[in-house]
C-alpha cells in the first residue's frame, strides 16, 4: 500500500504523505470524553448558557468539537491535555469551556444531540477534533483543528486567540481604517477552514480598508487561487490529469494555500513519479510540508531526509508500491 492517502475535507481533496499522513489522519477522526475533568474546569454543554457565563465573567468561549465514542486521537488529547491540572490552571481564568460532542452512540438526550449538531452546522465543523475560540457573542477569534500531542502545541494557538479576543474588543472602539486593521488581525487568526462564519467581519474589513493596508487584498488573491485550484481538480481526468493540475499550482502556491496544494502535489508525486528528478521534487515538498505542520519536530524533518537519502532506492520503492 502507498504511504499516503487522500482525504475529502469540506468538499475538497487534500493529500498528505509519509509521516504527514499519520498527523493528518486526525482530520478524518477525533474524539473527547463527555465527563468534566476532575480538576476544576467546567465543561458546559449548553451554548447559550456558555455565552451568558462568558459575558458575565469577561471570558472567551473555548468550543471543543469531538466525537466521544469513535476516535482515539481526541480521546488522547482529552486525557493527556484537557484533563490535566496544568490545563485547568491555564484555562480557568481565560475561557468558558464548551464540549460539543457528536458521538456515534449518544449517551445523552436527542435534544442535546440536535443542539450539538446545530453548533457544528453554525460553524461549518466537519473535522474532528476542532477547537474554536469565540467571544461571548459567538464571533470567532481563533482555534485549530486536528490532534495535538503536547500542552504547548495546544496552548500556543489558544494564546493567539486570547490576543485576538483583546483586539476584537479594541476594534469596537475604533472606526475607519484603524478598525479595519484591528478586525483583520482577528479574522486572519481564525483557521482558514472556518472563516466562512466570519463573513460579516470579512465584508466589513473590505469596506473599511480603502487604503489597502490590512493584507486583505492578498487574502482575497489566495482565496481566488484556491477556487481556481479546486475548480481545475474537479474537472481533471484521472490521476494524470490531477497530477497536471497540482504540478501547475504547486510552484506558485501562495503561502496561505501551500499546506493544501503542496500536500496534494506530494500525493500525486507518490502516485505518478517515474524519475529520480520527481523523487527529489517529492522530497522538497515533503520538507516544505514539515515546516508548515505545527506539530512537526526536528526528528520528523530528519526522518524525511533519511527516507529520501537514496533517491534511486526511493523511486524503486514507490514503483513497487504501485504494483
């Protein structure tokens, strides 16, 4: 079997290979347990109540989207990070925590399941685990998706969300170009896959940013590039046609799009490479993906280099895997 797989993420094909496959497997599966931790953070289940509590306590809302009976990746994240006293100490003064559980066999009421499904629909969540951070009105300010292995890997994006939450409060007192800048810093901190929920903020930034100082112009170009990429992928014919599309876009992928486009191109190289030159190209993109992946370690980078130390042997391996 090939070491890579292709996943359908929110209607889009996204490919990952080698060690990246292991890490991005969490995009297709994840879990957390339903019970509240024993160390003091209260994991609420009612969104309206969480919003009211966050407003009263001047906190942000941490939404954990999980499926408590079907995915070991999130079970591990819950057990090893969220249920630890270190996370309790970190989160209790910053967040009101809300668990949005989508199990295969719910142990709670049908009404609770529908409530959770509605929250998933509101934010467009299709990836588990997903951790989103919102202000008391439900406006997103940050988060991440996919499993994380360490406390630091979890808290780093949460710290950025806290900063973005402060910027959103600051933006409420601003007007014009300054408000556009503050809102853009919030909007760009939201995971790209979930920015559709912040459409109103996006449109306000575009309207206010008359001097084009925010960086939104580049973000719109990146969105257009992804639209073109997926449109061409959709009409491509077979693996050869898809390979042609990824080969066209990979060298010119904008920074915002590299994870998706480079990942797909690496997958197509695994399926289509027939020369040493293509194997070396695969190595280049694998190393590029390693730099982009937030949970990548120096050992992972060394593993990629070791895997491609002999390009001719690697080519033979790829060809054999296709038989």
